[in-house]
């Protein structure tokens, strides 16, 4: 049975690489509308197929761009690299100071990027900006560099504090509140405990605010395994796009999907504070992949955008601009590629 599945996967991979190039990311992250869409993870077999399919099979002209991508000079190394810790290993005092910093964002008047009086705090603006950029930062290769910007963390401490991460699916109820199971009717539960108890979600529409809601589908969160992690890590010949697609559409997606309502609404998911711990984990996977072979933290390949008229994708390069619509200054992909450069200045405690 296993052998047969393997043969089928091989067959599918061979077909995918010879088939005509699809114009959009095949599936996985749904984009029902620019702001809508519930996250849907892909099954294991599809992730295997991604890791076996050369990038040219789903994103045209990528391989010919590889050489362009290396032209820009790498940034100088950071003199004092800080370490992003795993949440569950942090001291209580450090956890408390992180949570206080997040709460501070929730209480800080908006910068105004969402227009006059539209919102109450910078926190709401962070979720709003993510919502506005939804189709430009998901289902494309910009996904990893954009989420490395650590928008909230950067705002918390003027780039001095690198937020923690949650490795794998170890959801943490301390400070972040409960993760109750999804109800029989498929609804989440308003979170009434922890540091963010009764937090009101205002993005994307402050006139229709809702509660911070969670409801776990254990079957889904259980799909995040070290085996999946290792599959997406690939080997020395893995292309960036394969790694990105695998991570985004499996481990990244199952956590969004499995944690419930606030998190499964992809576009506005930064409303749930646990989003940033989860994306620390996603970023850790990219950094682990980058460190596994020389040159990976200096080059980038793939697609930044798929034009609606069906013309070839707009390539992602070191010069591609990463905008947060004014939350923090725009950066380029080249600025964030190497986490240990003079702009980013961080690494992780363990790989
Ligand atoms: Cu996102």
C-alpha cells in the first residue's frame, strides 16, 4: 500500500513538472476574496509532491532568475546578535515583559495608517495592514520575507526586542489564555482568561468588532509533526520556493486552521497575539533551512506576484520592497534575508 502511494506521488510529481505552468499558487492557502478566506492546510501527499517538484513546474522563469538574485551585495554582519528564545523556555519575568509589550501596543494610539479614527490602537493597525496586503504576502514567495519583518515586535521595542517563538504545536496557555476545543457546531469560544482576556477584535471592521476567539481542531493541530518539519526542510538541493510552499501550506497552515476562528481567518489573524509566536516558529524554519546550505541567506528566487492577465510572474528579488504601509519603514528582501545582518541582528537558541 505504501509502495503504491509512493508510486502515485512520483507519477503526480512527474506530471506536475511536465504540465503547463499554472498562473497561481495551485491551492492550500485560499483566497476567496482579497480579505477573506479561511486557511486550509494541504495533506501530506501534496507536501511530498511539492518537495519533489522542481520550482519551474509551478512558477515560470524562476530558474533563469537565479543568477540575477545573487548580484546584490550582502549586508554587513551584526556586531551584537540577539537570540530569539522558545517561549516555553523563557523565565517568567521575560514572558511577563513580552506580554506587557504586546499589551502596550494594544493601548498605544494608532499611527494613522488606517485613516482617521478608524481604530483604537497600533495593534489593530498591524492586523489591518496584514489584511490589506493579504494577497501580496500569502501564496507567493514574499510570504517568508514579509513575515520576517516582525512588525509587532519591531514596534514593541523599537527593534531592540526580538520576540519569542512557539516551536511546533506547543500552544501555550500561560499568559495567552485557553485553547478550548471547537464546539460541536463548529464555533470558537471567546477567550476570557490570560493576559488578553476579553480582547476586542476590531480589524478589519471596527463597526463590527468581535471577541478574540479560539477553538481547537485537535485532528488538525496534530498534523504538525517533526516529520512534516523535516519534509519541508528538504535537502541540499531544495529550492527556496519548494521550502516556502511546503512550510506555508502545511505547518504554517495547520496551526492557523487548527487554533480556530481568529487565527483561521488568514488575513486578520494577527489579531490573536499567538500569531506572532507562531510566525516566530515559521521564521525559525526558514532560518534553519537557510543555514543548511551555503548562500541561502544571500539569495532569493521565486515569484512576488502573479499578474491577473496571465503574463509570467513578477520575480521576487533582493530588491523587492517589503512594505507595511507606514507602520515601520519599508525594507527590501535583501535587508531581511540574513537574520544576522546589521538590520535584523538575531538568531535562534536552537536548531
Ligand atoms: Cu500572514
